C-alpha cells in the first residue's frame, strides 16, 4: 500500500509543479513531495490503523509473526 502511495504522491507533486505559476527550489520541491506523501499515508494508512475495530479485526486474522512484521513496517510511517 505504501508503495502505491509513494508513486501517487510523486505523480501528484509533479502535476502540482507543472500547474503552479512559480518555480520551486529543490528544497521546496522536496518539502512539497514529503508533505503530500505524509498526508496520503495518514489518510490511507495511519487513520485506519488507529481505529481499534480495524486493529482488532486485523489481529484476529493474522499470526503473531505477521503482526510483528506489520508493526515493523508501520514504524517509520507512524512517526
């Protein structure tokens, strides 16, 4: 899921740069890309993970080992 969000955020940032009527420095462009990705991650991943019902259902369907891998993958996204 995060890979999809990374591709979509990059594409949307590039579109934003094309239609915006000003130039962005490299640092500004990176902040825009990072901000879009962070927003998408929150909208599509973090907001769901924070829902107790979702986590309850998910943990009922996976093993402890799978839960550990998911937790490790979510670490960088949740911070």
